[in-house]
C-alpha cells in the first residue's frame, strides 16, 4: 500500500471554495471565531468534522480532538492494564478463555523466534520462513490467506500484510519483504476472516469492521456510545480511515447505516459519499447482519476489563456471527464524534462528562 499524501492547504481551499454544499465564507468565519472562543484555540475540527457544510447546524455539539484525546482517557483508563488490549497477543490469550469469537492465530513471532502451535523455531533467513509458511498452509488446508500484523502498538493499518497461499511459489520477493519486516519486532499470523456475504455487497476487498465505543460508568453499567462501519474504498485489504478507507455511522437501534460516509478531509477534501465508489451500494438503510449479537459481544467484552472504562472495539461480521478483532484503550474518538453527529448530544457521553465534572 502506498503512503497517503496530505493535500496542500491551497488545494483544500480551492475544493472548499467550489463546494456547492458549503456555508457562505462570512458564516464560516463567524463560526470559526465562535468555536475558537468556546474551545480556547483554533478549531481544526471545524474542517475534520465537515462543520462547514450547510446541514451542520449544531456545530457546538462537536469536540476538538485534543479534548477527546487528552481530557478523558487519562481519568478513565488504568494505564497499568492497557497492555491487555494494546498487545494483540495478550488480547487473544486473555479473551479466548471467555468463549469469545476471535480471529484464529496460527503463528506468532518475536524477532527471529517463531511459535506455531507447540513448535518454536528460530528463523534465520528467507528460505526458512518460506518452509515455515508452507507448513502453516499444509496444516490448515481451509486457509488460503493470512493476515500478518504487528503484535503491539500498531496504528491505522500500518504494518499489516496479507499473504496468499499461492505466493509461496510465485512471489519470492514478497516472502523476502515479509521476512525483513517481521524479524524487526513481533507479529501475529492470523487466518483471514471469512466475511459475511451481506457486507461483501458493500466491499469484498477488505474485512469491513464496526468500531464501537463503550463506557463503564461509576456503578459498573456498560453502555455503547456509538458505532460506525469502516471499509476500504478501493482494492486494499485494510479498512482503516488513515489508510484511505471511509466510515459511515450506524443507527444503534436498527443496525442500519446512515446516509453519508466520510473520508479524511486532509487527504480527500470536501466530498461526502452516499454510496460505495466501487460497488455502488448505497449506504442509507443498509442493514448490518448479526448487529444485536455484535452489540452484546462488545458489552460482554467491556465488562471483563472494568479498569478500562472508555474503550474502542473493532468487530467483524463473519459468516455465522460477529468476531472480535481487537480492542483499543487509546483509540481516537474523533470518528465517533463525526459519525454520531456531535458527541455533546450523545446521552452516554454526557453522562461521562457529568461524572468527570465537565458539564
């Protein structure tokens, strides 16, 4: 995957100037000044939350990124247990004992030491990795591809690889690239999730995950604050927004998608999507299968780690139900703020603000 390049502010201004859905410049200047006073600083979120659009009448309901990131999590999440979520191997070991559906790990490594099942091997060159991969696929005949990702503190789809069975004998350069990368750190080798056919109608190139966020209140009650669906818009296999994907909000009651999908303003400008660019599937009222089960899954999971009270969960929808892909104690709330339509109007978020004496 090529690295995304931020667009120049000049080109973004031209996009903004030509956007028929924007407010007048006079209105925009007034709103920026208002938010600057309200939040005691320049409101960059005015652009990342698309508050310049004519239909954004509740601009005060959206929060700047620095508030969401720095003011909340330090008071709600115990830093001593963050590792259970941020280290994906620990995450799998911990949650697998609770009968929770997770991606299947067939191998993991730390630098040159690789563990597959009960077998531990030192891998010192590309050919030895090739032999190990051949054994993996031979021992898992139902598996045609692997997702390979960093074990700990990865972000935004960085250092995620997809390796296919037929690449072993046809693309030696891919094995060499993989070897040179994985021996630098720790990686997980997981069977690729078989995505539900309904979600393949939106996009089949990536596993399209739901990002839920949950809040455990002072009494121990667990609430889901919001959810949105992420997906690739091209032929890439990662759905992360920072890797070029898009996101669309979900109605928590019905499991139906909202009308508009968003991409990162700094990369893609003012355009809002109402259908998937590749499949032309419209987002509005598209129903996510097994949605109630997915909600129950994250509420159950959140209750198993009460010292992490504000958490983001990534859930895939497999052929027969939801699969918990990962949890994040240090997640970015800006996507939830955007797709919900302003977190100040979110009742669960307001309950959290009351507890922290911000309201």
